C-alpha cells in the first residue's frame, strides 16, 4: 500500500512540474555607460553568415541603393535626395530588377515626400510614409494605389515598421507627455490597436539644442530594432532599460544601464544593436555637440559576451575585405521580413572595383567585384544569424 501511495505522490509531483514549465526568460544585463571596457576584435564570419547581392544595373534600374526592406522574395530600395525623385525600386532576392514605381505628385493617390517605405510581403503591399502630408500611402508591389490613412493629430512624425500580418508598429515623434512613444496601428485604417507603455521616472530627450535654441542636433540612432520576426528591442530616451517586445505584446527587460540617465549631464544614452546567441551588441552616445566645430555625439561600440560573462569595446572585421574600415553592428533604418537577417551593409561599386584592382578582396566578394563597373549599382551585404 505504501508503494502505491509513493507512486501516486511521484506522479503528482511530475504532473505539477510539467504544469509549471515556462519558456526561459532573457537574462538582464547591466551596463555602466561611464566605464572603460577592454577591447576585443572579432571576425564577422566567425559568428555570422554573410551573403552578397549585387543589384542589377540597367537603364531602368539605376539607384543609389538606399535600402528600406529585405523580404523573403524581394528587396526595396530608393534614391536618397533631399528633394526625392520619387523612384522606388523592387529587386528580387538575387538582385535582379523587378519593378520601378514612382507615384510622386499632388494627387490623392500620390506621395509628395518619401520619408520611409515599409514592406508587407505577406499582403503584397508597401506603405509609404509621406511626412509632408502626414499620410501613409499604401500600394501593391506593382505600384497600384490601394488606400491611405492619416497620421494621428498632434504627431509631428513617425517611423513605421511591419509588426504582424494586420498591424504596423510606429515610433512616434513630437508626442505630448501623456502619449505613448510606441503604438501598434491597423494596416487597414491606421486606428490604434495597442499603445506600448515604457516605464521611466521623468521625461528626458536626447535632442541637443544650441545656446539660443535656434538649432537642434538629434542623435539619430535607431530606437526600435527588429530581432528575428517576432520581437523588437525598444529604447526610450527617459528609460534606464532596453526592453524586448514580442508580437504578443509581452515586454521583457533586456539591458539595464547605469548610472540613471536622469542623473547625468551631459547625458550618455545606450542604444541596442544586433543580438546573437552569444553576443549582445550596443552603442553609447554622448549627447554633446560643438556647434563651432560641428562635431560631437561621441559613440562607443560595446558588446556583452555571454560565454565570458563580460563587457567589451569591440571591433568587427570582414574576412572578405580585411582592409576595409571596421564596421559597427548597429542596425540602420532597414527592416527585415524574415528571421535570418540581422543586419545589412551597402558596399559601393566604385570602392569594390578599386579594392579588387589592388588585390584586397577575397572569396565571393572578389568574384562579384570582378564583374562590376565603377558606376554599377551597390552590392548588398546581408549579415545573417548562424544556422
């Protein structure tokens, strides 16, 4: 009888243990933004996979290659001019030109200014953020107009990114104190689906103003960084914590900074970058500007190594272009439509041609450069998570 009771008790314990099992939580990392950390050099190919995509050059497809999105099947780029020419280029994932779209104009189905382009490959759509008209214009991948909706009244501007099949996530600029810096909105009409609250003590801005407040110098680091397809890293100026947001709206503390941002003058902000299984990349920026020399915002690239449980100031080298200047693992304005890409770098054709002629390139990049002209379209360097 005692054996029966013992077996029953063990079964109950096992069942209780199964019922309490939960997915592992992210470990919180603490970073002293005032500290000096030892330096470490890394070779990119040792911890990431790399793919090079030369964008096709033809009379119709000539572009500066300002990248906006890399999807599973298509790449979206445009030219970057102060007065935009309105061209949007669609390439396939091999770099072959597929479609050139231009809906620049004054009509109801046209955009006046291309602040950003967001790809929604699942729905075969692109969202054009028209900053001047405070509108989001929606087109299919052939350039046909589908619908539009307005920015919310009072928002000075916003950056928009693909969140899930039905929604966009928006980083709002120029908000009032009682408004949230991040909102999830419907792709159909722009109505708010969810407001994202980020805890903080008091309102603080990373903007640096001149003595007479007639000029302002923003830091311009990305504060909303994609990680895989189902999560985002969030940085908010007044907060001392970088969070991970998932598409189920769960918010997890990821990186804590010290000292508190509210105690610093000048302030040093901490921004998220690429996260891999081993490394957490990030960057500090000192919010300080010399208006006479026109320099400032000193940046320091940092990395937390989970294996060594230590922080470092890092340098990353590309094994295929060893003499190239080391590059940062900071994510630019591009967003990704799949879970393989962590970062994209643009390599200019004329630089690659010169490097090839001097024998400075290796591997696949050397092969691609051999077929380029100085005025060819750029080559995209896709930096992907190791499989």
